[in-house]
C-alpha cells in the first residue's frame, strides 16, 4: 500500500474542505470494506484518506411516520438487517442487506458506502430505488437532495463531485398494505455478487416500481413492465406480460458469472416471482 495523508475531520465542512483541497485525489472512509482492500491491491489510489467516523450526527437510523426512514452515512448493513422497523416496513431492504457479503463485512460496511460504490450488482440499490429513496449530498455549497435512481451514471460512477459526500438516504414511509420483495440469483447462496437482482414495491392500488440489478450499467427501472400493471387488476396473465416486458428492457452483458442470454432468462423468472410474492403480501 502506498503512503497517503490521513485525516479525521470533526465536521462535515472540514471533511468537504479536505476533499476539495485534494481535488479528486482523496477518498472518504466510513466502513472501509472496499476501500482498504482496493488501496492495498492498488486497484484504487489516494493521496489522502478522510475518515468521517468522528463527524457527529451522521450515524442516525430513525423512522417517522410522516418523514419516513433516515439512514445516516455511518449506518451499517448489519443495523439495517436487524432493525425491527426495517424488518416490518422495508423488508426488501432488510433482505438485500442480509445478502451483502459475510456477517463480518456487514458489521462494518455502510449502506451509503455500498450505494456510492455504484456497482451494477449491488444488492441494496434495487430495493432502495423501488422504495423511492433519495440521497442527501453535502458539499461546499450546502446540501442537495436527489432521487437515488438519478444518482448513478455508470459502473462505479455517480454524480458526486470531488468535494461532496452523501450524508443520508431518506426513504418515504410505505402506505398501508404495501408488498416489498427483493430476489437475487447468484452462483452461490451466500457471499456472492448478484447475477441478477429484482426488487418490486407494490401498493394495494397497483402503484408499483420494478427495479432490475446487474443487467445494465446501472440499476434500472422496468418502466414498460410497470406501465402494464399500474392501476390495473393484477393477475397471472398480466404478471407474465410484465415479466416479458422487463426482459426487453434489460441490457445485460456476458461475463464470468453468466451469459447475457442467461441473465435475460433470470430476469423473466425473478420478475414474475417477485411480482407474485409482492401481490401475496397485500392479498
């Protein structure tokens, strides 16, 4: 590992100033489960590491019936996985967090770190997008809020500027009788990247979001599939048509984990299954 400067800022303004000073040559550290490994293996370079763990107020995990769920920048995957309110109201997110690495990793890895890594196969992204999550971004000019589905620009790439940090994710409170499902397919049952991931959030009045992971450069909404179901009575035939539409919207590649054709077949299977299970949750 190459030498780097190391700082532990005590405020967001101090952290942002450090990031601005190094102008893209600094890396923020929260959980560090990706960053430290990649620095050691020279997959990522940094002249400066900014440890944000001592900044007050960014470790909050809370829920309010009107404001919804607040996930601070230091909230770990394990906290999400075990939180009673998330297990009750955001079950697809809890399932996705449970799929993230090993339990040792989940005790350190942060949800926002997983989001900012911007991997197309990241488990937490589809359910967060399906639930209408927004990110709060803090920079030198203050903060801004952005829908999570607009945050990603490509594999490993986001809209974040060099002098910005994501400080929180906010997820709206779900209406009564909402079904939430996240399904993942991989070559192994644990500690595996998704070959395909599908998240569905479906309300009683058939408003819904279908989000596909690992089948495009970024997580994508299956908008045509959603349109086939939104506001309509959902039955097996409509589910099948929606699953077929999701296949057409996917943009998979072939790699060491699966061929593009296999991924398309799994989009069909998982979308069908996720919609059926979400419907059962509100039946």
